[in-house]
């Protein structure tokens, strides 16, 4: 029989190959976030956290990546909280109450205000409007972390990284548009210094 019947060796062979598939950076992000949470919860010592972060960043297959979290429980979810949506850039769902039109506009401003003010504008948005709305705070924190990452790269590279600012305008513009739609947005490959 072609394809094999359920429970046959063909099906077992197909499922065993799933761990051999190559991983992408998007698949690594939730694992890295879970490691950071476990470290903050006190489940990992510093040396083990460093080792597991290195393993997560260098994992080539899904099996290797899954091994990084083998003995860690999933992140605790408070009772009564809604289920979290995916944390993919531009495709994340907002897991809180539906944002108002004003919340969506302020969240978009938190991303766009980084153009002229670098990290200062998102920081002010986080401190002022973030107290009133969790949706605005989440977007302001993302924008702040993004701007801080680009600033640190510019400082470390003695100004050469300043060329990144041309790209940041495009990415921040995309984030602002997504904020207007009522979805979450996560910048890829940034340092998450502020939570």
C-alpha cells in the first residue's frame, strides 16, 4: 500500500523525521524567551542559562532545539488570563481586551515617534500612556527596546551602525501600521532590555 496505514512503520518513520527538520530564527525566539523566563524564575543558574542560550542559538534541527527545554515546565499562565497568541512579527494576536481606537493610535505613535526622538519618545509613551493601557505599553516597550538596540549597535561600532537608522524607519513604520490594526508586533533580533 502506498503511504502506509496508520500505525505502520511508514507513519513512525515520518514522525521521527520531524525532529530532523531545520529550525528558523522565528522558531528559536519562543525558546529563548522561555529560557529567559526560567532564569528569572530561578529555575536555571547563570552558567546553565548561558550554556542553554548558546545551544538554542546554534541548534540546527528541531530535535536539538527541543532538547534545550527538556526539563523546564511551560511558562506559568495566571488563572483567568486569555490564551496567548503567536509571537510572530506582524502576525501576533493581542491577548488582552480589544484595544480602543485611541489605544491603537497611541501604540502606532510609540513606534513612529522613534524617528525624531530615538528612544526618548517610546520611553515617554511607555511611562505615560502605558499606565493607562496594556496594549500601548506592549507596543511602547517593543519600540523602546528596538531603539535602544540600534543605539547600542551604533555606539559599539563607533558610528558605523548609524546606517541602520535608514532601515529602522521602514521597520518602525511597518510596526506602526500593525499597531493600528490592533495586533501585537515583535521586532526580530533585538535586545529586550525593558520588560
